[in-house]
C-alpha cells in the first residue's frame, strides 16, 4: 500500500485500545477520513502533541479504497490554532463547524469545503473578542451554503415572487428562506426587522468576510437570535432532525446568555 500525502485538519480523536487513537480528518484531496494513529497515546509517540483538535498540516496515510479505517503514518503540523482555546465561545464555534463537516460533508473530495473550513477556523482564531459572534455566524452560514443548503433570500421560498428589498421580512425555517406577505400569512415565520435582515444577508453572502450593516454592531440579544435561527435551519434542512451536540452547545449554553 502506497503512502499518500494530503493537507488535513484534525476534527475529532478518541482512544483506541491501550496505546492508539482513532483520528477523524477533513482532508483536501480525499474528503473526510477516519484513520488509526498507532501508538499515539504512548509517552514517546512519534505523533507527540500534533493531533490537537483543529490543528492542520500534512497527513501521510496508508490509504486503501473502500476501507472505512485507514492508517495514519505521520502528521506534520503547520497550525495548532491554540488561539481557539482563549474563550469558550470561540472554541464552541469551531466545534460546531467541525461537527457539520464530520457529519454532512460528501464522501468525495471537496477542496473548496476544505479551504472554507481552514479559512473560517483561522478567522475565529485571530478574531477580536467583540467580533467572535458575527464571525462564527458567518462561518456557520457559509458552511451550510457550501453543503448545498443556501437559504432563499432573493425571492419567496414558496412561490418565487420577488421580495421587497427594503425593510423587515418574514423568514420561514421550514420553507427555507424569505416569504412574501401572502405566503407568510398562514405559515410559522420569524420576523426579521431591517437590521437583522441586513446581518443575515451579510452572513450568507460573506465569502470574503462579513461586511456588517451600517451600524456595524451585533447586539448580544440579536446574536443569540441569529444563533437560534441558523441552528433551526441546520436541524431541518441539513441534519433532518438528527442530534448535533456541538451545535446545541454553541446555540444554548450559559455563555450565550444575554442580559
């Protein structure tokens, strides 16, 4: 079996036997892979501390097609992203992103999704504390869109008619986007006033970073509401009702509490 090399991010690890670890990797060239890192729990392991969560580098793997568990020969680290551990909100955001990739990324290689993940993890690592909330929301919506679940923000998600481009709007999680007044009349919706509508459109369209609305600030209560909105959207359209523990933690724990 030949050894292959690929850029990779460590998304999850857990012990295997007395001395090894199972590592879940997002790779640029081979999609999401599970691999055994033999001896990784030993004090003098060749892996050392390189398999920290959210670290990226070059993975060398013994890769065999149609095998669920590959063998990790080495991991040459480039970025450890220790900055993600500076506060719980930052790390929870990264964990929720990792969970989305682990659970829902297609089996085939997705270089654009890998690039998006690493870019957003870097942004969370380097963000000023006051910007973590908006960066994490933008990252979540960008990954959701990259997985193929972009919400409808240009036209009514039910009948396709044009949506008034100014003022507040109704958003239907179940229908997947904005609704015109006629369709919103008999459906459960969230009312987004002008500022929150601008933020949502910045999150969904912010491939080069979130360009904030005119006032430039996202109040804590509004950030909490946006977390609930994207989490509900993910559960309905991406997870189809399946439990997502990291997403739930990001959305609901006490560090998210608002006055």
